[in-house]
């Protein structure tokens, strides 16, 4: 097995590292602050250090999990690739990692990026639909992690880097209309949808399609973020004028508050429809978004470390999640089933 290095120990990173340690992997956890739950594990080497400095010190190729916030997650990809590492990348960056493909081939490195729930598992499901249906007429992804009930404040708490949430709300969204990629403002096409266990939630466009804009053939394709109506009302009224530090504090994750993650993927060609619904309410003290995002990351990191990227259908280069093998998708879904995440 290759050694595993995890860069970033936020809510998702902490969860991923625990799952790998549960399997007996020795994991080097690198962040400026390591959670106590990881420090106390014998399988985890806790390294409180700047991630860039640590990466530069590595002498041998390893499996590297990049779970740094999107604003700093791209620059570190270059030394990771030059080091010939196998990289499972969760950093939600505006920069396109595919621009590093030639460099990865040159240095015999493999990187799979956007490897969470959406983007990530959603991409794999679209690839499966395309295998079954061929070119599609309409593709819609709706996904969100939210408190189970709204409140009188923001009706939201960020299960991953709050700064990435702000990026999601402000970055223009790329969608496909009539077979062509077009760019529209984020938060447009707001509409009410039925979500089990609620009286209805709101969905709006965000820039989540990314790689599938060019790898999946569809006449119309879009991804929507799902939130409580009260949350998006307040963001539209106050978001741009509220200091980021204040938002980061207001959206701080509260492990004692009940929450859930919900995703619906629907693909249609003529009268043929392929769709999936994924629901999780968290378990054993772990939040639903950490679980649904982290288990995809964990699954690929585990496969990279034990069987190599080739087992997933990948070789040297940079790959989007929809390019993994069908067997890899089956493995990810089996991990979801094993951990009690509903897939229907």
C-alpha cells in the first residue's frame, strides 16, 4: 500500500481521515491545526504545518488527498504533480485542473478532481446514465446540505469551508442550453421543489457542472443548489453587504443541530428516464455532508492506496470523476450502502 497524506482537516477532511484509519491505513494529517480526535489516533501522524512546506519535503510518491479550501487548493496541485504523486482532489477551485494534464503525464502523476458528492458522485451517475441512454435530452442535478428545519437567522450552516459557499453563490454558473455551454449569473432560475420531509425548498443555479459540460452529451443540462427559502431570501437581501467574517461566524457548523443532505439526479432521453435520489441525515456524530462527500473521497483514496489508479481505469494524467470505471461507481455506491446512506 502507498502511504497516504491528507492535506486539510476540516469537517470533511477529519471524517475522511478517520475512515481511512478505521481500515488500518497509516495517514499523515497535515493542517495548521489538527483536531483532537485525530491527534489521539495511533494510525494518524498529526503534522501541524503549512501544507506547501510539507509537500515540498516529501521524498517519495504517495497518495495525496487535497482537501484544502478552494481559494488555496489549486496552487498546491503543481508541486503535487511534479512530485509524481497520486492525487485525490476535493479542492473546489475556480481554476480548471485539466490544464495540468500534460504536466501530470510528464511526471507520471495521476489526479482525479472534484471527488465529492456533487461534483463527484453526481458526475459518475451522469456517466452511467450516458452509458445506458446515450446522448441525453435533459439532465438536472439538484443538491444541498441543510438544517432539517429553517430558523429565524440564516436557516443554514456550512458543512464545509464557508468561503467556498460564498464562492458558490457568487461565481457565474455554466449550463448547457440547446447543446451549447452558456454562462448565467449564479442564483438564477430559482424555483420551489418537493423534498421529502419538508414543505418545499428552493433550488437555484450554481456552477457545479464543471467537467461534465464537455464530457457528457446533453441538449440541456444544469445543476441547482438546494436551500431553505428563508436562507436565499436573506442572502439576496443582505449577502453582498454583510462582511465575510460575519457570514463565516453565522454559518459556523453546529454538530448538535440536526441536518441532512439531499441530491436528486435526473437524466432523460425521449421517454427513457434514469434517476437517483440520495438522502442522509448523518450518523454517529458525523454530519451528512461530511459523510456523503467524504465517503466518495475515502473510497477513491482507499482504491488508489490499495490497488492503484489503474484499478479505477485511470493512468498518468488528470481526470474528472465521470471518467472512472463503472466498477468504481459500484464500489462507491456499496460504500454508501455499508454506511447507511439511502440511494434510490
